[in-house]
C-alpha cells in the first residue's frame, strides 16, 4: 500500500474534508492524475499550512458529474492567470485511522518536505511519501475517535473517467487527452508489483537486486529538476540504493539521456542506474545511452485504437515495457 500527502487549497476546504472524511480533486489533468494515482487501500493525510492532518485509508473512489452542484460546499479553485474555475468531480472516500496535527518541520517528514521545498510549495496536488514516513506517521497522534458526518451522494450520477489520443473525443472531465502524467502513473503502478519489478531488474542487468526490497515512488524533486519515478530501498540499512526513471510520452532524445545522467551523478554513489522509458529511441540516442549510466526501455499498449477511449484499468492491462539492449 502507498502513502500520499494531499495538498488542500484553503482552511475551509480542509475542515470539510475532515468533517466528512472525503477528498476531492479538480476537473483538470492534475486532478485526474491524482485520482488515478491513489488506489483503494492506500493511505493518505491532508497537507495544509505546512502541517500534516490525520491518517486515513481510502475505502472507495468515484467520479461525479456536475461537480459544482455537489456537497460538501468546497470553495472552487480559480487561477488568476487563466481565469478558469475548477470544481471537484474526483472523490476519495476515507476511513479515519489516526488523528494528528503535526508540523512538517520534523525529521520524520524530511522526504516530503524536501520535495515541497524544491518544487516551490503547494503547486502539486499530492506528494508520494515513502514507507519510512508512513511508519513514523502511524505512531503519531492518537487513534481517531471523532464522529464523521457522512455525505449522501447516492442521488448524484457517477462516471468512469477515460483518456484518448483523439482530440475530437475530449470531453472534460469524462474524457481527457492522453498525457505524460497518466503514463507516469501507469508505469509506476506497473513496476510496483514485486514480481514484475524483479523481472524488470533481471532484464536491465540487475539480477542481484530483489524486487521485494524496493518501493516505487512518484515524482522526486532534485536541486536541478525532478525525476518521474524513484525506485529505492524500502528499508535501507547502511545505504539507500536508488534507481531513477524518466518517462517520455514520445521518442527519447540525446538531451534526455544527458539530463538523466546528470541526475544520476547528482544523487551520487547510491544511485545504481538511470532508466528512460519512452515510445522509441533513435540510434544516436541509444549510442549516447551506451556511454552513460542509463538504460533504455520502450512502452506500448497492446491492441490499442487511437480513435477510442480507455479507462485507467484498461490501459494498465494493455501496458507493456521492453528493455532495449544497447550493446
């Protein structure tokens, strides 16, 4: 199970989230990405004002039509630059586990705090925390005993969000254009299976690694940028081995290889390898990777029709990742 800290935009919305044990995400690609990322059974906390609130387990997730008319009375989000206003069609229903109100300025939150600082604050909808953070949070505060006020949403119509490659089929929030963030989420979930991860390690020449020893996390910020996926020791002892993954929705370039290699060097000796997963690679790009600490993999979706639309689960079942031997 994964653990996420969910950013909340204001105190009114935070209070409503806590009162009703519910989380909501906006009708844009970031909201959809978060909704896809977090699965039933995962654990979450709310993040607001540099403080972490409560620990919950996700017991259900649904997408609702006409979100602007739904309870609770969350304040919509309006961006000054675009003037667009966003509501919250994507919902998580939560089971409270622990009650806590903790400052981010604690060593236990260092993994997420570093991401927060390097990413410039709350511009992200969510932060994927590691298992070390989850173990610490599981001992904070007290067992949750407050009364929750459940919402009655049975009379509202739901839908299953989809993605498409055909721009004429886009109908937000029900159908979005396929986006690199969605691809990242699919690949992270794919590699989170220990057996698949072990096969992946074997194919990239890392047979000495045990898939059960590692966790697969979402975006990790670095001083010079960020990587899309971080594979790291779940329970580091003495050292914390890392593999960083860059995801490219289109073909990888020579500059992509150079940038990823820079990230590998920036992390240092604990970074075993950098991996690029892309649609394809030119001979020149593969040659560049051959001389770096970078492995190349391609992704594809089996039996895909670019003029159709697919749910996240349908795409996940069709996803395939293949290692490219660069000699």
